[in-house]
C-alpha cells in the first residue's frame, strides 16, 4: 500500500497543478446568451451582478469585467451553488452601501476602494467577512453553509 501512495503523489501533484489551467479555460468557452438573464443592476450608486443559475449564466458573470468584489454562495459537502442569500455590504464605519435579497449564487460588485464588512445570511444563518477592495485584482469571498436546506 505504501508503494501505491508514493506512486500516486506525482500524479496528484500534476493534476493539482493543471487544475487552474482547466478551470480558466472552461470559463472562456462561448456562451449561449439566449439563456442569460443577468444584467448589471445599481443600488446607491453601486453596480452589481447577481445570478449564475445554469452554466451559461454562471460563465457570463465569471467573464464580466470591472467588478472588484466577487462572492460565491454554496451549501453542503458537494458545494452546490445557492441563489437565496441576503447580502449586506457595509463600509468600515458601519454605513450600509448595498443590501440584496435572494442574491446569488454569484454576486459581483464594483465598490469604491476601501475596507468593507460583508454579511451573508441564508435561512437565518449568518456568515461574515471583512475585505479590502481597491483598483487591483478582484477580491474573492466564498460563503458556505453546511446544511443542504
């Protein structure tokens, strides 16, 4: 058994190294826009996208540019995407800049540079994260709930 484990490690290492290339290649595939319902929305001067139901819609959001905060919502051991999350984004001083109901499973937001607290609530169960966004690479936040409901 020891021999099998040492034999599999190089294969696993190569697989892990190739995974990011495979993921980004997938997101660049053509999209059937006829099924995509996602349009930029605006609230309090903040532009955002919310959606990602189905493969084409998910790819369309993932290919969108100009959003410096990317959020993903999932549940369970299979990390299934969920579209029923309430989201509140607040400035460091506690001022709410964006409040969404039944958002997701992907939410992309264009925020002014600064520090923000993001509160994601699903079925009364809250998840929080604090992030700094700026003009550089987008910040990625993943909110996960263990239950399947």
